[in-house]
């Protein structure tokens, strides 16, 4: 999601790492069930590239252990499939990315 219009762009995990560090990225959605997504590695790498950008993980499992692991590796929020896409949009609207490091404290 870039800019203020919340227009999503679908990309592979490897591309996401490059995109995450660019200016204007307001949020990242990670589908943990895609074949190229090893969730813990992907989240750690995204968090290094974009430490302040909110990361939402979509997941088919509602196992509390899986959800906790996603949070431990950098997810800001985890939503279980099926979900209404408006849930994610509302999350990003309600939780804007900090504009300065001071807002993270």
C-alpha cells in the first residue's frame, strides 16, 4: 500500500523486501500461505527493511501458537482467513505509520 490512496500491489516475497524499504509504503500484507513465503524469515527481513511500517499477516490457521509466532517475528496484526478485506483497510486507517522515530517510543 503506497501513498494515501491505499492501492495494493501484489508482489512475490523477494520483491516485497525491495519495495518495503522505499518511501511511501504505508503498510504490508503478507499471505503466509503462499508457496514462496517462509513466514518467520519473511517477517524478520521485512521488519529490518521497514521497521516502522505496519505488517498484517493473513493466515488460514487460528492456532494461538502460530499467531504468537507471527507477532514475535514482526507482524503488527494477524487476520485469519476468510476475512473481509475492509478489515485490513480499516486496520491501516486506524493505525497509520509513525512519521518519526519519536512516535515509536
